[in-house]
C-alpha cells in the first residue's frame, strides 16, 4: 500500500476534527486514531481489496459508539477514502522506497493500465535468485529480467542454456525498442514489463518493476 496516502489523510482528518470539536481530551484522540488504524486490517488477493477493519469499525460505532458517533463515522469515512485511493488509484510503493517515487511515477505515465508496481532493495533474496544464471560474459540485465518474468508467470526455467538462448524466442517474449540503458521493457503474452536496474560497486540489481499495458 501507499502509506504516504494514509499519513496525509490522517493529518487531514485530525485537522478537520479539531475545528469541529476543539475541546476534547487525550482519550478522545486515542479513540479516533485507533479507529482510523483499522484501515490496515484488510483482505487483498492482488485484485480484490476488502477493508475488513473499516467494516468492523463501522459495526463497533453503530453498536457501542454512543458518544461522538458522528465524529467516529467521519473518521471511518476518511479511512475508507484513504483505503480506496491507496488501493485503486495510486501504485503500491513500499514505504522504504519513497526516494524512488518520482522516477517511478515518470515511468508510470507511460502506461495506460497498471497491474502492479513492485520495488526491491539490494538486500532482498530475489536479487540473488535473479542473478543465479548470469556471468560477466552475458547481458546481465537481460538474463535477470527474463528470469523475473518467467518466475512471475510461474514458468519453470529448464536450464541455463535454455534461459539465455531459447526461452525468449520459444515463449514469444519481445524486447521493446524503447528499452534503454538501465531500463528494460519486455512484452509477454500481451503484458508489458518495465524493469529498472542499477549498478552498485560493480553489482547489478533490480530496483523496480512496473507491470501493465504501455501507451502505444
């Protein structure tokens, strides 16, 4: 989820409530905050997002929220708005990768439909997995990104030779002419993958992947 959205909406919520009910004690704000934090209890299978926590919160307010019920409902409304915006409007960028947000959004504008946005740190196990079949004589970024696409589609890698020399042609994975140094764009089965690679002390690692359909 895009946690910056939740922080921004929480700040907006507290500002609005402050001007509505100025003289409230510490416990009042604790209740508002805890109610808002229910937004993080949810069901997500990659396609469907269900705000379970907000539904529970609404039931609690109706059942036991005798005091400040309208304020509590307003809190849940803000929480639901933040949830829908974070899940369906903005891409799910991890909080530790917000330094890359600007660059990612510049690439996102190239897409007409976004299926997912995934970011990766240097230390994540996936880096080692992607570089397993690479060596200095190969186009390392190509092999790593091809490995990522196959893994993403649950396609078993038969062997290193097949991966490097045969897989792309056999499976119809096409490299876009819009690819450039550090950024690869491939199409597989009608889905576009844009991958950003960086070099650190001679090592190459995958920084982020945007999956969807590019503008033509």
